């Protein structure tokens, strides 16, 4: 997970700099979080979520993005939170609907979240979005952890 988050942030590095946003990344120190997924496709999801967060805060002086990850039972939970205006009621109810967008015409097709939700579902996980109680939007992504295989179960 750590490498995937770092790669997504690297891909968006110039855009983050232009926006004046320094993401706050909170990953457990010393703990390797490993999810049962394709890291490139997970990176695609994170790039979409972080990009959407940047779009939501465009022109805002106090723009900030928080990215956290933790091990919750048999899943890895990743969150991406922006400190923008949050989601309207309509947007909250239609987030993952194909072709729904809150962006101006020509600025997006409204497929990013629908595709991202499909990718996460392919992993056996879930992607959900809502408003954070302290403001802004938050997206929670859960992906199964890698199954632990005991030495007795391994076949050479």
C-alpha cells in the first residue's frame, strides 16, 4: 500500500505543487500493509480520488488532502479526504453513477468514480464516499488483505 500511495502522489506531484497542496499521509510506521489487489489498478483509483480532491478545492486557500491507511480485520482501509466544500446531496446519491459529474462541461466525463468503484469491486473490496463530519469529502476504500498461508499449506 505504501508504494502504491507514493506512486500515485508522484504521478500527481506537479499538479499538487501548482495547487499548493502538500498531502498529509498517515500510514502505520513499521507496518507493511499488503492488500490482495493489482497495485497498478489501485494506483489508478488513488490517482482518480486525489485528482477529484484537487478539483474540489480548486482556488481554495486552505486546500489540504489527508490520506490514511490502516489494517482493519481482514481488510486494508484507505481513506482520501479533501478539505473542500463537501458533496451536495445530489452528488452523494449519484457518486458512482456513470456519466454523472459536478464538473463543468468538457472537464470530465463522470466515469472516474464509476470505473474506480468497479476496479475496487474486482478486488473484492468496496469504495464509498460521503461528507466528513469536519468538512470536505472523504472516500473510504477497503481491500482484502493478502491471505496468510502457513508453512504447512505451502506446496513446493
